[in-house]
C-alpha cells in the first residue's frame, strides 16, 4: 500500500542499543517528526529480552490503526522488530543505530538520526527479501560454528574492557587462536557431507561484495548464499581474515560458496548455536534455511534522500 502521510508512526527504540545516548536519539526523532507535522508514538524498550514481545504488541496496535512500525537500534533490534512485522501487512521502517548498518546501507539509509528520519518521511513500501532459518527471520546473515563464537567472545571482552574497536579486534584474534572445533554437516545441496569450522548464510549483497565473495549478487536474484571453509589452522584463519578485509575472500581456495532458495543442514547435535544478524540463539536441528515466501513490506526512501551504498 502507498502511504498518505497521515499514518501514526510507532517507533520501537532499544534504549540499550546503538552508539548514541538513547535519550538524545529519542529527542532528535521527536523534534524531526514534530517539525514535519507527523503523528508518532515512541515505544522505548529497556530490557532487550522483551523486545520481541513488545514488538508483537506494537505491530498488533499499528495494524488496527493502519499505522507504521519503525525500529530504531542496531542489527539485533531491527531483526527482532522485523520478525514481528513479517506477514502482518504493516509497513516497516528503520532508523539504524548500529555499527555496520548493512541492511540500511543497501537502501541508502544513513546512521545519522535526523537524516534517517527525513529519509523515512519520503519512503514508500516495497517488497524486500528476507531469509528464514527454522522459521526465524534474518535480514543480513545467519551462521553457526566459528562466527557465533566470535560474537560471544566479543561481547564478553567488551563487557570487561569497554566498547572499543581494539577490544573487538583483540577478541577476534584470541577466538581464532583458540578455536579448534569443526562442524560435521550434512547438506541437502548435492548430498554433501563436510567438516567445516563455520557455515554462513548471507542475504546482503553489500556485505558479500565487501568481503569479495563470488556470487555476491545472489540476494538480488531471489536467493541466499551459503559459505563454508575447509578445515584450516589458525594462521590460515588469520590469512582469511586479512583477505576479507581486502575484499578478496572469494579468491581463497579454502572458501566455498553456492546460491540456493532452500537448504537443509543436518548436524550430529540436537541443538546448535546460531547467530542471526549478530544475535545468538539456540535452534533445534536440522536447520532449514530458505528465502521467506513472504517479503518484508519495507519503507524504502525516495531516491533523493538515499545515500550511495559504501
């Protein structure tokens, strides 16, 4: 549906997410929307564990009112709110506050709060592809094995030493040095059985291009992209990390990738940690990855309010 400018904007903001002070972000959002004469309600969420629950309630309210749901926060916040919106018929917008903003950058949405609000006011709903794993949504990627461990260790280090870039880098180097576990996977794709330290399924062409993965355009062609590594040693992992930073990961002979619409992954364990858009959860196996049959009704800004993806 096309927006007429009279819909109530229901803005869900994770007050513990993002780089800026939550109070300042709320003030900036309110000031910009009042100046534009738009109706809005801000729903602050102090406890991230209640984010999905609150998002479902807000979506139900917006659906009754013919309103719009907007997520303000990092990747995990966008993921949780988008999961509640998917299939509801309610348009979904974002005011990204996270570090990398891969989902927003594809559509030219700034991390600057005021610029993002201006872009939101010009936006129109468009169907946007999202991925599912065991029925749970992901916007950018979902992974198991090494990558979830990297995220867990990074959070532990940040809680101990602070949220600085050198802390995240140090944490990653330590995790790669210690990681020895290989996953035993059975893939329905060609009946493959393989051992790998990690499996990553991507739904974001920008992120895939930035690390230099072949077939990075798969998400733009209605597919997801699976990436695996051969079992390798620590120094090879460091080399692969460097290749990724240089956008040359796809050139490495240890990296394999393929595009798909549906993929079932079997493991020996009954449950496994999966990272979806940076948030970790436990899922039952086998894992079933697929392109969601229902697209997300996403508010894409008008061309004149979009930044060039970097």
